[in-house]
C-alpha cells in the first residue's frame, strides 16, 4: 500500500493538540482514547509509547488497524490518520527508541508502536469533513 505524507500543518497539529487513538477489539467493539505520546516519526509514520498494555494494546495485537484523530477546536480543523500499527517490544528498535526516553523511570514495561499512514481524512467543520486527502 502507498503511504500518505504528512504536511507541515498536520505535523504541527499532532505536536500541539491531544491526539486520540482508535482501535477495535477482536469482536469488533470500538475503543478510543487519548494518547499523549503520539508524535511524528517521519513524513509517513506516527509513533507512540505503550505503557498501560490495556485495551489499545490488546486490540492491536489482534487487529493491526489503527486510526489517530487530532483536532484544533478553536479553528474547527482536524485530521484522521488511518493505517497499520506495528508493535515493538524488547527488540532492537524498541530498545533504541525507548533508551532515549525516561519512560522506565515511571513504568516497568514499555513498547513502541509505529503506525504506517495509509489514509488521511479531513475533520474540518465544513462540507469537506470526512473526505479523504489523496
């Protein structure tokens, strides 16, 4: 699948607003919650640190589909990024990334989740809401 590229506006919004991660359970039930550690890895990937190992983690181990929504409420603009999540725990990549953080000062266990950005949708409060950015 072709990856989609983040614009500077998208990167800024992810950096300054609180992103929410959406996943689904094995039985298809939706789960959504804030993920304050979500940030831009590069132009085609988002990354976050998993440390609760609850709903989102369990869902992603059964179904790699993930969506991240972020919105700027005052400006009524936003984006939804959809793609495939890859969990890295106790591997070389996780050790390299997490070794640069202080996450183990607060949590006994942590993993890195990388999301391939495969689709991007507008969440603006106008007639283009829900349209895919090609």
